[in-house]
């Protein structure tokens, strides 16, 4: 979906406005670095460790250029030469977010990024490749279907606290197993999944985790 | 996940992602509004949601970035408009 890393401008990479002040660039850099850090929970299932490392290297490269006034001016000039439609800082230009001014009209082929093993595959059904449903998988399927947690709560009458605990695999905060199975079946129904399989898979995973802890 | 290639689906995805940020942030939204540092406070979570959003939404979707920003304001700010804070 996003362009390959090497085709993104430094501004796009940092999600910083091309006319951004040095403070805005620095802030964008810090957020980007935190997002792709090894401890980031959001990117762990989207990018592999190697991909994150590559992105981080490119982020550092972007920061090295954009944080230096002279290098940034040269980079902006180069960017303008590559594609005059690109909005880069000129003293007279009106501010515009870099993300809204793509380098090309249409995106090329999807970025060569690894899809997580449990990423829901909507083309071939929603069952993950390994057939294991844990909280993360359920959450991803829900997001893929465009369903808010609140909507699940309203439909199933399950407390949001329990839904969050289920999706976060916080087993110590889950209701007793008999209720949990019922909850899982209701959630599965909302997501058009096989309730029995989801309940079996989730509780098996939970038991494995408890056994490992003991 | 299928590529999100329409504005409606992009809007929906943004809304789901931001409402998840709010749902999993606990009291942080209320505190952020009270102290007027909501977006700084939730910056990592918002950035992570944005990564997911931009990864799945086709760049040719009109107003792609703006739809995400609209969802941010709509869900995090307007959705919590009853919070007592000096900022309104």
C-alpha cells in the first residue's frame, strides 16, 4: 500500500510537513523513531525486525539531512528537480502537509513488506494461516472489518472491559471459563467466524500460556 | 486485509483505529483533555495507528491523510466533549 521505503521522500518517511519548522521536523523524527523502535507494539506484526531496522536507518538518514539547514535546502532542491509537483519549502509557498502531496499521482506496486502470519486474509476467509485465534488476531479481524469495540459491546452486551482483556490476552482479567467461552462465541458471531473454533482456539492458547507460567 | 481503496472505507478504518486508541488508553484521553496535552500524551499510540492506516489505505484515496486527522478530532475531542476542561 505505501510506496517502497526508498521511493518515499524524507518528509513522507517522517510524516513531517515539507514546510515544517525545525521543531516540527524534530518532533516528527522522535515519533517516527519511537514508532519503529524494537519495543514498539504497533509495528511488531506489520514489519519484521530487519524491516524495522532498515526503516530506522532510513529515518536516521532523513533526520541527518533535514536537521541540517544546508543539507535540507539541497535536498529540497533535488526533490523539486525530480518532480516539480512536489511541495517543498519555499518562503512564499503556503503550508501543506507532505502526505497530501504525493510524489506520483498513483502509488506503484505495494511495498515489499512482510505481512504478519496472523494478518487476516479477507480474500481467502478470515481464518489465520496457523488457525490460532488469540486476542491480537480477533482485534485485527475486527479492525479489518471496520467494527469498533463499542459496537461489539453494544451488540453482545459484553462489558468493554472484558472485550479489551480478551483482545489484549490479559488472561488474569478474564471472566470464568464458562462465561469466557460464551463471550468468545458472541464475538466470533459478530466477526462472522466459527464460534466453536474461536472459543476452542482461544482457550487452548490461554491454557498453554498459563501452563508456561506455572 | 484488502487494500482500502475508497474514502468511505478509509474513513471507517480511521475511526475504528482511533476509537481503539481511546478505548485502550483508559483515563488518558480525559486527563489529556483536562491538561491540554492530549495529542502529546497519546502521540505514540496515534503514530502507531497512523502507520497501520497508511499501510492499508491506498495512496490514491482522496484526502487519505486528512480523513485520519478528522477521525482524530471527531473521536478523541468531539467524542469526549463532556469532559470538564478549560480548553472549551
